[in-house]
C-alpha cells in the first residue's frame, strides 16, 4: 500500500499511529469526528470546484480527491467498526487508497456532493461511536498491516486521520493560491 501522504508510511505502523495521535493532541476523538463534515463544507463553500480540483503538487491528490478519500475512509471505517463490534477478533483489511481515488474518479465529482456523502456516512457512524460502552471500545480486530487494533485506538486514528487530511487540504489550497 502506498503512503497516505509524506511521512505517514503504513509500512511503519507505530510511526503512523504516533503521528496521527500527536495531531489529536489529547482532544476528544468523537468531538473531532463530529466537526469534520462542517469543516469540509466550509472549505467547499469558500473555494470554487476548479480550485479544489487543482493539483498543487504533481503526483499528490487534489483537495477534491482528499475529500473523496475521506469519504471512502468513512465508509471503510464504518464497516470496520461494525465488524469489530459484531465479531470476535475479525480480520481487518487495508485498502489501496490511491486505486480507490483513481478508479472512483474522485476529482470529477462535485465537491459539495462528496461532502454531503461524507456527512451522511459520518452521522451514521457517529451514532454508533456515541452509543458504545467502555467495554465496546476494548474490542479489537486484526489489521493486516497494523496488527491488533482496538476500537479505542481506531477512533483516535480516524480523528487524527481527519485532522491530517484537513491540514493537507489547507496546505494544497494555499499552494494553489500562491501560483496565481
């Protein structure tokens, strides 16, 4: 699997986890997850689709592709969440995120549509996260790239993942603006 972004090598799971946890900086992950859709909607409202589809760095995703990736990830994490809650120590598979972004042609999608899909998936998943007991958070699955992963770890990873990609979108939009 290729890295999500520079410095977040999935081939180094502990480094990946640490970087995402550091971005979270002790914040409540459920609170962070609850804010992401509104942050994405604000970004899309402030920038035209042409900017969001612009490629700031050759070989890297566009802001719109990042929004598409967040939408894909929300779908994947929602499935993983349910799998871990309902099965004992299930296998959790990684996914080829670059292939998903390319094959689903995320850059051709309307940014506002992607945000609404993300928002819908996030609302559904947050309803599960918020109803979980402390015992539920201790349930875990076996990720094929990162090893054993509890739901307590997974929710923190997902929140850090959101923050990482929101920062990435901001940097890329800024880089696109500095060109013109």
